[in-house]
C-alpha cells in the first residue's frame, strides 16, 4: 500500500497537483481544532465546519484528547497559540469513537498476541508510564465535547 501511495505522490508532484493547496503556516481563521483521528472524519470534519486548506490547525489523535500537560496534543496547541497566532481552540468529539471504552486490559492481550512481551511492558512501567491510565479510554462522548476555549 505504501508503494502505491508513494507512486501516486510522485505523479501528484509532477503534475503540480499541490498548487491549489498552497498557503502559509499561519491559520487564516486563527483557529486550532483538536479532534479524533477517526478515518470517517478525514474529509467530513473540515466540510462540516466549513474549513478549507489554510483556515485552521487540525490536531488529531485517538479520541481527540489532551491526556496530560506534556502530551503531543498539548505541545501542538502551545505551538499553535504562541508561534502560529491561534486565538481559539475547538475540541470536536464524535459518536461511536474507537477510543471510547478502551482499556489497557484489552490492549495488553492484543500486544502479547503480536509479540510484545510482558518484560517490555514492565520496562515501560519502570519508565514512569502508567499503562492502565495511559491506554484508558473515556466513557461518555458528550462529556468530552462542547467546550469553547479562548486564548
């Protein structure tokens, strides 16, 4: 699959398909949107919000969550605000999210089945990562949406 994508990209570049997407790094609407990485939202999210290329910084992760003060979502939001001129942050959740109701217990079984050892997982824990908390999903989508944050 990756080879097909790379070949498509070569043609895309050769035909200058990127030209209609050219913009700069500063979001025109001074907006950052934190949302889920769900594939159903790839085109739907910008369309539903009326956003075009260059309007907003779109930050995606599993569940559209800020897990801790020092996670990558928070880092991206800080960069968006202090380096790229973002004034508002929008957090968008969705129904039937894959990150809802997940648990480390489930991941543990999947990891072991794919060859990750308990020794490796113990090493991660020794580094200070609480896998039970880190891989815990949320329980209620409505409680994780509908927040308006102004900077």
